[in-house]
């Protein structure tokens, strides 16, 4: 059995495919998390706090995205 080395073009295509898949999965996860966040915000927070206004779906997507950006912590793995 022979092992074929990938050339640079195939490596770039594989890398771009992996990056696209990762971005798509994160976007879908953000979309799925935003709907329950909107429901919780509008049904529980708005009646409890008088200065808070209801938010729409895309506003909650933006809020969720900002929370992810502000709380992102890079994970570093150490070899044991």
C-alpha cells in the first residue's frame, strides 16, 4: 500500500473546507441558542425590570454574539 502525499493545492482546499465547516457549525449553534435566549429575555426579564425593552430575534443573535466575543477564552492544551 502506498501513501500519497497531498500537494499544496489539496492541503489548501482541505483547510478551507475545514474552516468553512467550523464557521457554519458555530453560526448554526448561535442561531439555535438565540431563540431560547429571546424567549427568556422577553418573557422573564422584561416584566421583572421596568427599564428593559423586548428584543427581536436578530437583536438576540447580536447580543449572543457579543457575549461570545467578550467571554471567549482561548484553550491551551499542554502535553503530558
